[in-house]
C-alpha cells in the first residue's frame, strides 16, 4: 500500500473513499512482492497492481465489493491445472491479498500515507490473519516509536505490534509477525503484516565523466537517490548532470567519510585515477554498504588492487570490490555501460546469476522460489 502512497494521499486530501488490496503473503513464483497494492475509489478509478495483470480484474471486483459492504477480506490466488478458466497466477505461484475499505477521514491511514508520500519513514501494522473482528485493524508506527490507531484487541497487542513494526522499519523491511491475541510472541492464530516505507537508497557516483551521466539516469530509474561527487568543479556541474539529486565538489574519500550511508547504499567509482580511487576505496571497502564497484581496464584493476594492498586493505576487504564494474554485455556506449553496471547492482541485490534465463533453468522470481523451497522442506 505504501508503494502508492503519493497517489493515495492525494485521494485522501480530495475526500475520496477507496479500498486497497495489498499482497500480504507470497508462495512459489509470484510477480509481485508483499506490499504491492491496487486501490479502487468509489468512481471505479484504479491505481497500482498486485500481480502484473494475472488477477487484477478479480482483485478489482473485491475492492468494489469491499467499498459496498465495508468489510475487510483476505483472498488467495493461485494456479489451477484442473480449471483452465479459473482466476489465478499463470506463473504457478500464489499470493494472499488483504482487501481493506478506507474512508477518506480515517486518520490512521491518512497519517501513514502522508508520511510515506513525503519520503518520511513510516510503518503500518495490520492484522492479516485472525478473528474477523480484528482483521484489517491498523497501527501506524513512526521511527521514534509513537503510534496512531490500534489493532482493536488486547492492549498488549498494540504494544507488541508497535515494537515489532519499529524493528522492521529500522531495517527497512516489510514482513509478517506471528503473535497471540494477547500480544505474546507465542504464535497463536494472529498474523500481523507490517509494511515499511523508508527513504530511497543512495547511489553515490564518484567521477563526473560522461559515463557517470548515463549511470545517474539508470540509478534514478531504479529508484535510487543519486549523488555525483568529484573534486573538479569544472566537471561536477548541474548542466552536465541535470538528473542527479545532489552534486558535490569535494575529494571523494573526504566526502564519503562524512556523508550518511547504510546497508542499502551503492558506491560506483568511475574515476579510474589512482590518486582518487585508492583513498576512496580504502574508506568504501570498510563500510557496511550494499555494493562497491570501480571502473577500469584489466590493467587498471590489477594496478589498483596492488596499490590497495600496499595501503593496508586486507584480502577480505578487497574481495568486496566489484571490478571491473558491470556485467559482460559487450557494452560500448555510456548508456550501454550504465546498463551493464545497473544490471550487476540488481543481480547483487537480488542474488541473480547474470546468465541468460533462456536455457538456464534458474528461477525467474528467485525470492518466491526460495520461499517455496523452504515451505516444501
């Protein structure tokens, strides 16, 4: 739901009632992750998606029905070999969808959607499985632990839910928590779905070269907050990088040492100049970031590794370096090179192999397949 917060927040401001269908569980190979949502207002306008098209029509009808009767429902969509005309996922997976009617004056959802739409961290805990009287109950949780709303059950349930939601929010994760109705952590027939919305992850591109301009555009397309950093003011300009969120003129290692990073941050070093690269990578390879990649030829890579070892970088730290950066796509142009770098970032983030799907036998929706394997075990 929070993935379409900007549009839904606008609906709330316009006084439009709507129903929102949210994916709360996924099994096997499914096209969308938990948190994906489709919303329908009373005029029949729809935004978002829960399956990429497979079951959108049926979910749309569930939203319309929820607006009419005011009831929250949970529905599972899978695949049926017995009935070729059954509504289901053609990919063979299964999704559970929670459909909740929301009035424009609902302060809990209004506050959560407003926060997420403005890029502020926000988490919403909802009862996704449990007694009918609790199904759909919602609790909005802020990073400081303050809350709005409630799940409608035992007072301890709200306190436990707030703590669990805050922990997931701190990690930037969306997931489920199994509890008892009294709020104890012993699984007792109650499933909370906690949806987190956090500011976009950072991509920092070091080196204001022509390849960087293309990578900035690719980074923005992937949803990153993109910063370009270079020590040379003549190159690090808004004219050269109109799509960047931030442009910083500073020595790369000094900027990296002082800026905020986290476990989702991607660092792309495109300078391939030892006086910039070595001190920068000394810092980068010791930071708990998601990805560190550096551009350069095989010769540049070998020379850079030698210099880094001489500077005291350990073999374990050096093993984190993606160099030469990018997947082997045969790229030549800045745009093609940016695509190869973006592809490696996605593969690293999602655990992909980078090999063609044709003939590979690897799962297309890797997370879903891993979940299915765990469930079968």
